[in-house]
C-alpha cells in the first residue's frame, strides 16, 4: 500500500478552489458517547455511540487581493461568516477515484481570523468549522 504525502490536496469552499491558500486541512470525525450503564452491569460501564460530531480545521495563508481569500470568505456585504457553506476536500487535485476520494460536507463558518501573525511572519488564518450533517465520501 502506497503512502501519501499531501502536496496537491484540493479544498473547494462555496464552489471556489482555495487550495493555493491552504497549508493544512484536517477532517475530524467523532461520535457522542452515551452511557447506558444500568443496575446489573457487572461493575463496568456500558456505552453506545450517539450522533456524529464532525469538524474541519483549515490553515490559510491570508491574501487581501481582489477575488482572493479574504474576499471569498469575508467580503463586505456577502461574508460567509455565520452561514452554512459547502466544502469539498480531496487528497489530490486530480479526478475522484477509489484511490483519491472526495469528502463533501456543509460547514458552519463559525469563525474567521482576518489577521493573525507576528513580526516577520506570514499573515495567516486558522479556523475550525463544525460540520452540519453528514460527510459524503465519493470514490467515482
């Protein structure tokens, strides 16, 4: 089995390919764990899986140019902040296949950092957006 080095991942937000501004992407899938322990459980807790609680974390390199990152995420009068938007992530920017699946989901754009960085550092933005609903994986 081949290992994958992420050098050409694809991240499309609200229909716009922002891959060239993104330095890190992480989709986290988790489930609520609900305790079901009752009397007679034999001294051990019992649990079942509940609802999924997923999120995506993105690290951006900021760009304020016309039709660049800041305008796409936080344009005056049409900001995505506070809205739900579609995100699609692929490990490689080529066509979707069994070896290059796509993950599509709806995010709540719950936060944005228009400016972040220190003296002499690249301006960046780091966000974690909760996923609303399911993550759809496609392989063709």
